[in-house]
């Protein structure tokens, strides 16, 4: 189960770096959101593993829709590529969590 979340974290960090790259290329201000300062990694887990899997599965369902809708609205190839990658990530982890 930890493998799912470890690989998901790597994939999402890769996606984030692509988004930051597009923002930098367009000279756009990068919004500040949650970061490492907002997480206490030493704290104990609040929920069991199956809850985490169920939440990730639901998040991937939402990602399908968002990626599809926004890719149809994008005009920049870079943005479309990011949304396609996001869809592929969502599909990958939806299947993994469903199989789990």
C-alpha cells in the first residue's frame, strides 16, 4: 500500500514541476498553496490504510472529470499536455486503488 502512495507522490511532484515550468515560461506569478510547512510528517496516521486508498480513489475520479473538461478549454499545447498527463496519472492510480 505504501508503494501506491510513494509512486503517486513522485508522479504528482513531476506534474507540479511541469506546471511551475509553464508558469515560469509565461512570467506568471506562482500561487502559494500548501507546502512542506503545512505537514507534520512525524505525526501518527489518523485513519487506516483502506480509508487512504478510498480517498485516493475518489480523488482520481474527480481528476478524470477536471482533466477532461479543462483540456477541452485549453489553447496552449503545454497546458493540454499537462492535463493529459494528469488524466493518465488519475487513470493509473484509479486502477491501482480499485484493484487494491
